[in-house]
C-alpha cells in the first residue's frame, strides 16, 4: 500500500456527503433484497451464534498476528475474518495492464505467513487479502475487456493459492481513474472481475468494502456482484448504513463500521447492539493496533455475543490440521472440525488434492483418509498424529482426496 491519506481522515472529510446520500437513497432494512441466489458461494467464517466480526489490519504499521490474540470468554476467536490491508492494483505502462503489487510490509506478512497468518488461521479465523488502488489509474472498475479482468483475477487466485489465504477483499479506493491514460470506470469491469475470481476460487471468500465507483456498478448483463461475493460491509467508520448489494441477504451484510482507534467505545457498542437487533450478519472493525484493546472490543462482543473479549495467546479451535510436508512442515490447512469432507469442501480449509504428507489429530478423534474424492478408493484410518504418510501401507503420501473426521 503506497503511503496515502489514512482511511479515517479521508472518511471524516466525506462523512457529511455520505450521510446526505444515505438518507435520501439507501434502502431501509425491510426493503433489502432476498438472500443470496443459489449461484453465490456458501463459504462461512467460523464463529458463535450471532454476527461475524471482521477486522482490517493496517500492516504498514501493525502486526497482523494480533488478530489471533483476541478471543471470547468461551475460548472461541473474536474475529471470524481478518483482512491484510492492503495489496495494490498497479498499472504497467509498458504493457498497459493491471498488475498485483505487494509493498514491503505486505510482502513480509505473506512471505512469513508461518509467523503472521497461519497462527491466526489455526484459531479458526479466515484470512483475506484486501486489494486497493495505488494512484496509477488501475482499479477494479476500468478493465478495458473481459479478458483483462480475467487475467487480473488469475493473479489474485494465484496469490491466494501461493500464500494459503482464505479469500480476497475488494476496496475501490485510490485508483485515480484516468491517470496514465487509463479509462474511466465502466459498467462491466467489476462484474467481470468478481465472476472470473469466483470461477477460479469457488470455495474461497470474496468480500466487498462498499465504497467507490464499484458500489454503483454491481450489475451487468443480468449478472450481479451479489451473486458472486460472500459479504459486503459499510465503509464509513462510526456510522450505520446498509450496503445496497442486490443478491445478498441480511446474514451477508454489515451496516456497522468502526475504527478501533478513533470511534468511541460507546458508539462501537451501540452499533453492535443495533446490528444484532436488526438481524444483520456482519460487524466491521478497522485499524487493530499492537496494544491490548480488549476492553474496547468487550463492549462490542458483549453486545453481539453476551461475552467479554480476552487478550493473549487465545485457544486454538479444536480440529484436524493437514500439512504439505512430512513432520508437519510446509503449508498447512486451517483446523478442520468433525465432519465428512469431499475435496471441494476440504479446499475451503486450504487443502490441496494429492498434497497432504502429515496430519495432527486431537486426542480421542478418528480420521479416515480416502485416496479418491467422495469417500472412495484406498482408505487409511488414523487415531493419532501421523508425521509421515509414506510410512502408511500402502503409502498415503500425496494421495488423499477426501476425509471423514469423527
């Protein structure tokens, strides 16, 4: 993320204009569209009964791993989704194409995912990468062709796979459309982009920070952004405004947004209570600092879940973890709870077909591995950690495609 005016200051400048717009144009809660169409992905974050809590972290200044240090009194993670803020859409003037860019701080988080990302995922929290403009003319709304949008979607999908992420968040800010001879926002670009990304990542989370030109370009040729993304949330901190995203129901929308470092604790708690009372499924927080803010967050969690927030190492979500290499090395899945999982379902936890080489299993659990999808082919039954699948007979190394966990 290139150094720029912080979100909070930018939003204060725009707050008056946005309030005027929302009071005159935003739909009331009772007028919201029906729940997401069947084409929308059903990927869920973990969490207790109640709204999911989302957290953006400005990694230029703050440690992303702090997301995993906050838990409810029950031991479950406070944050269902943590977002690395932010990667950029840059513009290559030689090729005239949008390119995905990571600054030094984002690169550090991604390259050292074992330190910053995987511990958060091990608690059960999903980790997304936010995508933001960078003053170069490239943004989510001005791809010149469908092919160009698809090409950029492939870059995003590659990043998700390479770094073991759980999805992508779109934020249409700071593009400076028209710079470097780029086009202005068009009607089809964002729809093409999210459609291509959903095809590439059918079991990952896609979210939309409801802001910028993209917020008014959510449908093209009969296809809606709401049928492709999982969630959308309000973008102005300290306010309550329902995103108008056709195809998303209340469970997928976040009308409340707070900046942890600038929104008052009383306002944050009040907005949390309103979110719960109105039946919405997302509560958005931004700007998690390196210091302990569990007291502030307790005002939110008490309203949403009836539980205070604790700060520390937290309690890892109970479940099975698969690893790409023997001796629990290499890339790892997030913890997988009890259940039966086809390959497509496993992929939602970061599992890759014919990839696993070791597994950690909670005491008293039984895991049955299947060589083929849909619980077919050779099977192996395990009741304890297994550090090397090559020692199984026959070898299960790089052969597992579906799993039952009991």
